[in-house]
C-alpha cells in the first residue's frame, strides 16, 4: 500500500507575498491602519445610510417603482418618502456620491496598510480564523464592488450586463453586514492604538524621526526597509487627495461658483439656451422622442376620476398656473434648483373628478427605458408644490427638459420627475 504524505498548509513554506518578510514598509502598523480606519468609520456609514435612503426614495412599494424585484425583508425600513424639505434627496444623494468619491483615496491607502493581513499564512488556522478571513474577503470584495459600480454609474458608464440597481443594492447589504462585524471586532484595537500615539505628535514628525511601530501586530514589518516618506506625508497626501476629489465633485450638488470647478461631474455646464441652460441626463433624441409627438397633436390624458380628461398644452396653460423654486436631484448625485411653473397635480385630480387615490401613475411618451413611468404617493402628488410643469424660469420647457410637460415634485429623485408626460392615472389600490 502506498501512503502519500499529506502536508498541512502550516508545514508548507510561505512564498512570495505570503512571507511576512515580503512586506517591508516601516510605516505599516496598527496605528496607521487605525487612523485610516477611524476616517472610514466616520465616512462609510454616511455613504451606506444615504444609499439605503435612495432605495426608500424610489417609493419601491408603489406600482412598478421597484426595479430590483422583491428584496424580501431587506426593505424593512422603507417609509413614505417626504416632500419636505424639498432639497432632501439632493442632500442625501449628493452626500452618497460626493462622500463616496472623496473616500476613494482613504479606502485605497487603508487597503494598502492592511495588505499583509490579506496574505496571512497559513491561510486557515482554525474555524475562528476561517470565519474572520471570510468576513474580511466579503468586506474587501463588497467595498471594491460598491465603489467601482457606484463611480461608473455616476459617470453614466455601464460596461456590465447585470442590473446595476439590484447588484449595488445587494452588494450594499453585504458591505453593511461585513463592515459592522469588522468594526465591532477591530474597535478595541483601534482605540488602543490611537491612545498609544497621539495624532498631533505624529503630524509633527518628519522623515528623520519616522521609525517602525513596535509590538507583535502582523502588520508591522519584521525586516523593515528605511522610510522614504513620513506618516505625516502619507496622511497629508491621502487627506489632500480626498479633499481635492471633494472640491472637484461637490459643486455638482452644492452649485454656485463651486459648480464651475465640478470637473468630475459627468455633465457639461452648457446644456441648453437661456432659461433652459441647466443639466440634462437624457436628451429627447437619445430616448427617441420625435418632434411630431410633442407638437400640436399632443394631448395629456388624465384618468381615474369621474371625468376623464384630454388636455392640450393650451388647455393646460389656461388653468391656474403656479410657480415654485425647486431642485431637481439626480440619482447620479448632481442637482440644480430652478423656477418651475405649471398646473398643480392636485388641481388636475380635482378637475378630473378624482375623489381619493392611493397612487398616481405617470406615463411618458418614452417607449423604452426603466423610467418611462413612475408611481407617486398621495403625499407626493397632493403637495401644493407638485406640478405638471410647462415652463421653467419663465420660458417654455425645452425638448430636452421634457416639453410639452414634465413632473416636478419636491424631494423626488430626478428619475421620477418624468419628462414628456402623456398620461396621468389616479388609482385606488386598496379596497
Ligand atoms: C460602501 C459603499 C456603498 C454602499 C453600501 C452603497 C449603497 C447603495 C444603495 C443601497 C443604493 C440604492 C440602490 C437601489 O435603489 O436599489 C445606492 C444607490 C446608488 N449608489 Fe451607492 N453605495 C455605496 C457606494 C457608492 C459609491 C462610492 C458611489 C459613487 C461614488 C455610489 C453611487 C450610487 C448611485 C449613483 C446610486 C443611485 C443609483 C440609481 O438609483 O440609479 N455608491 N447605493
């Protein structure tokens, strides 16, 4: 009988990056990793929470608003998205994208600082060690996935075949679970490390005074090379890169002079003429809207009441007009506040003889794409500032901004501010 000796991983010599002495940076250690971890502990929950809020803002329980299918218990927190303050979605989604982009350098340097732990040898020492490594793999994998898909989506670049929304939604929950576990396990080490060295002291130390950390942490190089940059330098570069990204992004939501330097915003800043010169996500041509559809023959159908209506644009302009300064806030993070005027949705409901309704289904002339229809809640459709807008900043809507008529509702995600509206249906869904 031939007995083949099976060597357990612990008896196999570590090679390449699995050798502890392959990692030579004298800067790595629990202190540096903890400082970066503390920054992420402050920033990542903002990104995760505002991401979840974005899901709630779609009002996924209404009509066909939920584009990711039924997520089971994962939408336990969903509540009716309010209309006040009108800038709520501009704030939450602006924070989601802007903070996400600004955290990129910190995430990358944190990964670099903890890299030796990803090459632990032997790879699996015990069931507890296996569990820790699995949670680490989920944390690193989901972070990279969320950042990569989120940034490409915000740049309107979709190189994948899967549904971004579904993948980013479930990826978000994997991230949240792994992040909470990781933070809970590492919090005591982080607090201890941060107490051992004061940040201000470290920021005063130049290259000459930069020495390796001491202790038995596997992050500390056993055979460090000489430092080529101080910890102050690493933190300064990381923080500077982060602030630089913040400055180049924030203007797309904040507006004002900052909008001029929002170079990372995927939308140019010259997008129409005069009063219509502000951001557009989808032009009329890109979604196949033809001038013949929006000309004199266009009619708005209003259904669901005792008196179904067919209204021309002149007919709509003859109704009471109301004007409000409201932001339009896109899921990709940008927002812009303009003065919209048109007919209140609740006036149209009254005119059509709608006594009560649970949902307002809005349909566009658009025949393709996920956002050719959207369902609004009674709170959204009934707000006095919720308009079927016909004009913006005193001029007719341009074709690209939704002529002949579009929806403007305070705090509603931009994708639900349907353009080129052709039909409104007030529905009763509950007995
Ligand atoms: C830890 C990181 C992140 C988590 C947990 C997270 C979570 C989420 C969640 C749960 C949603 C809602 C998805 C839905 O409505 O089904 C969302 C939307 C979104 N996220 Fe993130 N996200 C993360 C990072 C990022 C980053 C870094 C960016 C880009 C800078 C980003 C860009 C977006 C965009 C553009 C949307 C809106 C998509 C749409 O409604 O069309 N995300 N995020």
